[in-house]
């Protein structure tokens, strides 16, 4: 039993490291995810749309790409993420005219986390689109080699 404990300490796992890990976890859970992460995702989508505009627009970008639907989908999701922080406050004000405080708070939370939800959808679709394309390439290579 003491050999296992000494091996753990030999690997550098000390009480200080555990405290640092717990503090990092708490900061991630209670500061970064609820307050910083949605804004980081919104900013990334905003910069992506600005880059699209600088490259000549969506028509030129889609025409130059091998995967037009996937490219359009990524930029459409970026546009939805971008507009969520602009249209969200307007919709919350309209919503607040006819509803109780509970509804207002829940709609604020909903729009605040909208970039996280939309980015998750964008990433999931991208993952499956990438693997579908890889499967097609493998299938084509297999047919060619047969």
C-alpha cells in the first residue's frame, strides 16, 4: 500500500496539484462556462462572418469549395450565432411586455447560452459530415483498388 502512495507522489501528484485542479475545475464550471465561453463563441462566429465578407462573400466562398452545403451550413450557423446576441435583447424586451419575471429570466438565460447550443449543433453536424465524406473516399478507393 505504501508503494502505491509513493508512486503517486513520485509522479508529481501532490496536495498543491489537487488544490490547483479543484480551483481550475471550479473556475471552469462557475466562471468560464457561464460567463466567458458564450461570448468567446459569439466572437468567433462574428470574426468568421467578417472574414467571409472580406473574402468576397458567401457566393464566391461556396463556389470555390468542394462541399457547398457544408460550407453554407457552417456560415448559416455562424450567422445565427451572431444574430442571437443582437436579436435576443430585442426579443426579451418584447417578451417582457406580456410575461412575468420568470419568463424574462429564462429567456435571458436562453439567449445568453444560444451560441453554445448552436455551436454544439454546428460541431455535431460537422463531425458527421466529415466522417460521411471520409467513408465515401474509402469506398471510392476500395472500388478503384478492386
